[in-house]
C-alpha cells in the first residue's frame, strides 16, 4: 500500500511539473513593467501640478482632461469637460480614439483628489483594513496606474493633479447626471477634440 501511495505521489508530482512546463507563455511581462515603473517615477516627479496650474493648462488648446474612473462614477459626476475611458479599457486603439495625438497634453485626476463628496469621489488613498483585517501600509490611487499606462502607450505629455481639493471649491465645475447645474464653473475651459 505504501509503495502504491508513493508511486501515485510521484506520478502526480511529475505530471504537475510537466503541466507547468507546457503552459503557454502569457502576455504579462512583470520585469518589463518594473522597468517602465522606474522610468515613469522619474518623469512623473516633474508633472505633478496644483489645481491652479491644472485649470490653467485645461484652458489651453491641445489639452484634454481624462477621467479613468468607472463609467458609472464618471456619468454621475466628473470635472467639467473631462473625457472618459475606464482604466480597464486602456488599449492603444481606445486611447487613440480619445487622445488626438501623442503630443496632446493629458490632465489626469481621480477620486483621491476630491474630498467632501464620498458618494461620487470615494477615497482610495486612506490606510484601510485589507481582507486579512490588517491595516494596509499602501495608499492606493487610480492616478498612478493611469499615469503608468499612458506613459507605457507613448503618451508622455501627462500632468497629474497632485492636490486634494474640497468638492465645494468654487474653482471647479462639475458635469454629470447627479450635478446641480448651478454649481461653480471653470471659466473658459477649452477641450480639444480629435480632428
């Protein structure tokens, strides 16, 4: 009986080893991602802007504001003039469909830039209890993978809102199905469309 069990274990082990060796290579390149991350980290340091600069840039020709939150959250409330592409839909073709050229200035923001309205901009950057009940040492924010993704697809003229803004800040105007049209507005924002 012991010989049979040992033989069975040997067969299972060898079969598992052969199965993993036969798996096709995936399109996931973690080492390449780490290399990209190092490049982006250096680039991003000079591209973090406060709200006044963000708004000034948003008024210039050749600029878009990109919102990569979920479609539902974007539809309900977003910074006026922003275009939407859910981060999970990033592909070369999808990005080219909303960003006119590699030279287009792309302004990004996420939930973590706006406080005071957790229904529309729920914060992700707070230290939270993970599924194991331990406080996470990581502050998570959609801006970071968005920036990395854009850079990786060749869009390097990216600026990230680096300031925490109260939802009631009169410098911002919002659009969406849940927005009161009498809220404060960004005056003169120019949003570029693909020509």
